C-alpha cells in the first residue's frame, strides 16, 4: 500500500502523518470535525485554553461513540431476533 505524508492541523498545531491513500480523506475529514468542534466550544463557551477545548472535544467524541455503540447493540439484537424468527419459520416449513 502506498502511503502519503500529510500535515494535519488540529487547533493551533500541525501534526505530520503517514497515511494510506485510502484513508487520507477519512483522516482529513476527522481533522475537520475536530476543528469544527473546537471552534464551536470556543465560540459557545468563550474558552481560549487549548487544553480545555481539546478535553471538551474528547469528552464530546466519547459520548457520541458510546451512544453509537448503544444504537449498534440495539440494532444487532433486533437483527438477531429477526433472523431467529426467520429460521424458525423456515424450519417449520421444511
């Protein structure tokens, strides 16, 4: 796999990274989302301290991740239940 050297700016710092061509867009998008959240918290709460802003963004991302995992677990349970019902119907019809 071919890698690219990119520089990703998060907040006020730039981070050099080596990424695959397939992951470049995803990584740049993630950086943009982080910067958008930093800007939102800076404007909404009037914070200027980079560490406080990054901590709030990290907390926000973790909450979103936990919520997403809960939704995925609920969806998986529903899918499993549907598959069990389909399997029962198929077994009964044979």
